[in-house]
């Protein structure tokens, strides 16, 4: 019987296997950022252990970084300084603020060509699943595990189950990768992927660009999955070729031969299978406080009493109270105060182009605060080369420096209590973007159209 | 990591599903570079509500946290189990956990116990009814006991042994240094380095 992509990558990385123990997996790339690493470096120091493979470890500053001039929180500064000191002491390459290589950890890996098919990639961050878009097995780990990988370049891992999520058909106009993943999470639920590695398959997935695929894989964790992957193909190889860390010459040919053997065998069997029909998908908007609480933009805010499950009903009631929404309200009648385009889900050049296309020649509705935070300094530079910054600024958006920013509000970019956002990020948890803030998750196209309309809208709405 | 044996104590009934790590500890408190001191920020936003169960003095000193399904979903922040542990809890009982959260718990010696939803409901009701209800979480026997509840829970043998002995994972892996070195020698030369 054949095996799946995830199992192939796993098997190639087993350093040690023993009955009754988790496999010890080798880690090809360890990404580090300032929030989940200081205690791990402290642990190394206390035990007198070095970083085993600084050449397979890259650090950046992203969660805390300011994206606009102004006074900085001294505690944030201290955390970033700690990362700089730790990287210097342990010989780890760091992209600090101000460096052209700096950016959100999940944006810079692929951008440098470090994220490659068939690798095992870890980071102390749950959206590490992003890198699965290249056919890598990539997952988030906690700080104890960060220390373990720093010290040994390996990680004990219990076997995961496999899940196929197949999206067949053509996506309707105006429906993109973000809508696909929001629809998938709405279908499987926030715990639907627990214990599984998801492989996204089908013609609609294959038709996505690498950036779209990263958006889909990014939010695997929001469906509870340990990782999300897509089989590498020519789209992936074209994206990689010529990037700074991609193989070259004869090595490139060896790598291609190797990568072409990675896709799931035809006769492989998944533990769980889910299918979606691409043609039925629409733009999605979240109405609640978890990423499973989403509906089509054509829909209304659901009535909690429509949920059969008691805990789901109570969760919906609590969510609506928190969100300040009435059941039956049309999604298009909801008016956000803030538009945020950014985060590791939607801050790549393709996302910015998608939003800029909607905004060209239009104005942000009066009274709305709108900002774009590019995922990396290189994305920012590229966008400026294409004149996108000009489109955003003319339409009334703020154009910021790279970082996580309002995705989680560790820097000054936050929602005020009761303030409502249309956000291209990945989590609509209570208080995620600032205490009392109300988050609606959307695609870059919907975020841009909403900025212009002043209420939730699609680009098509602006044309009528 | 401290070894765990039998945990016996009262419980805090957090009767909600999908409790995410941003609720357990909001991002603004993740800026500390120390490993301790996070307990004061546990469920920070909810604690501002005087009716929140954690503000009910009858539940003060609870050692066991009872919660709904998919507990600990969201980010990989180990600060979440650190905060729970720092606030005095030794075990969390729920019908299901998010993977990374559960894994992080077992790395620091906070015991995640998965029980059938009916049993968690029974424990929740018992504790809501009588806050002084004592729950026994018997790690060696993999059992949870309380008045009216006597249920065994699943925990793989490897994690069971690690928690009972309080082992240092890194030290254990370092004993496999020869195997790691052999694996490294065999890796293809075209793989990237930074
Ligand atoms: S952008 Fe948001 S989700 Fe992504 S790494 Fe930063 S904080 Fe996490």
C-alpha cells in the first residue's frame, strides 16, 4: 500500500525509533522569534549546552516590533534585546528590526528559499504550518521544545493521523484562498483536525498560487490540525528557483528529482477524508470569537438557538454578546471601525496586490482607520517598487513597517474596547487584537472593499 | 520537571468549550523573558468580571482545572500551561485538548487528563454543586476518582513514565548523540544552511 506525503516526509526524518516511544525526528530548519525563545536560551545557559546547529537556525523579530515611529514599550524592547543577545552568544543568525531581511517569521522563510519541499520545519509559533504549502512538514512547538531543538536539532514526536481535505472544481470570481480555508474550518470545526496532519488536495488547491497555498496551510491550526501540507509541484518549484537559499546547478536537478517523489501515492489511504465543492464557495466573514464561527458574506448573523449542541449554543451566545451583534443581522450591514491588512496569513505581495487592485482610485470610507502592514521588509520594498504604497496611501490607508502588528496587538497597534475590525489575520479570539476588540476575519479583497464601502462588502459590490 | 504522583484536591469548574490560549494568557503578558510569574495573569480578561468563577472564593486553592472540549486551542505559547501551573493547578481535566497545548503541559509536568464528556460533565456538576468536592487524579493508576465518578483515563506509556519520573527530555535525547551524528552525515549535501 502506498503512503501519503506527510508519512514520506516523516519517515525520511526518523533518527531513532523504539517500540513504545515517540519517533525522534530530525529538524531541517528551526525558526526563532523573540517571544517564545528567551526561556529556551536560558535553559541552554543553565545546563551549559550550545546550539547544536546554528547553521539550521534563523531568528527574526516580529511579534513585538513597532510598525510606526513613536515611543516603544520598554518591556518589548527588553524582549527584543534579549533575542539579540542570545543570538550573539549562541551564534544564531538574526534579522533584527531595521534589517532588510526582517519580517514575520513565516514570511521570511519562504522568501529566502529556506522553506523547501520534504523538510521538517519547526518554530515556537502555531502558524508554522504555513511552510507546509511547499510540501514541508512544519509545525508549531512550545518553548521547552524550542530548547530541545536548539540543543539537539531533533524532536520526539508521536505519530499523527492523516486527513485529506479535497477541494475540487473552480473557485467563483472573487473567492480566494482565505475564503477556502475559512470554509474548511467552518466545515470541520475548530477541533476537527486535532491529532491530524491535513493534506489539502484537489484541483482548486492546485490552481492556487504559492501565496494562496500558504494562506490555506497557515490556518490549519485554526482547524486544530498539527500541520497542513500541499504536494509540491511545478508551481512550488517555480516559486523556489533562484531564491537565495534554493539549490542551484546540478543540486537543483537532484533536488527536483527528490521532490517529485514526495506527493501522496495513488493507493495511499488517509485516516479521515473531507471534500468541498469549490463552485459553492463564497467570500467568508467570521461573526464570532473562534475561527469556526464564520458564514458567507451573503448570510446573516446566526441565531444561537439554531445550534443543537449545548456548548456550541452557549459559545454562540457568549460570542454575540462579546461581538455586540444581534442574530439575523445581515453581514453586509455590519460596519467595522478599523481595517487591518497584514499578518502571516495575508501580508505577502500577492495579498497586497489583491487589496490594491480593489482600492485603486477609491477612498476609504470617512471615519474608518485603515492600515496595511507588509509581512516583511522585502515585501514592503517590492510593493513600493510596484507603487502599491502609493495606491494604499492615496486611498487613505496607513503604510507601515513589517511585523505581526495588529494580528495580536503586542505592539501599540491595537483595537480599543468595543472597536470592530475587518482583519486579514487568522484569529478572532476575544481580546486578540486588543482588550475588548471585536475581530472579523476576512480576505484581503473583502478587507479592501469593506474599507471603501464602510460595511462588509466584496469587490463586486463596489462595481454596482 | 518535577515528578507527578497522586494529585488530590478541589477543582475550579470552567464550564466553557474552545477556551483559547489568548484567554488563558493574553499576548500583552508574553513579554516577560522569565519562566515564572505568569499565574497572576491567568484568564486575565475574564477575571475582571466579578462573576467569573475564578473570583468565587469557594474555589480558591483548587489544584485541578475542569474545562470543556478543545481546551487550549490557539497559539503554541507555553506561557499558557506556565500560567496555569503558576496559579497552583497540577492537572487539567477536559473532554479534549488542543495538541500543542497538551504537549506543552506534558513537557512541564502539568497533567492533562482527557475523560469522556459525560464524566467531565458529572465532575463539573458535582463541583458546581459543592465546591469542596475533592477529586483524586491518580497518575500511577491512570484513574480519576470523585464521589460518583470512577473513571480511568488514557495516557501513552511513554508520557506516563516521563511524568512519573519527571525526566529531562533533552538529557535523554543527548544520549542518542551517535545516531543524530550519523543521520547528519547521511543528509544530502544540497539541503540549505543559513
Ligand atoms: S502574524 Fe499573527 S499569527 Fe502570524 S506569527 Fe505573527 S502573531 Fe502569530
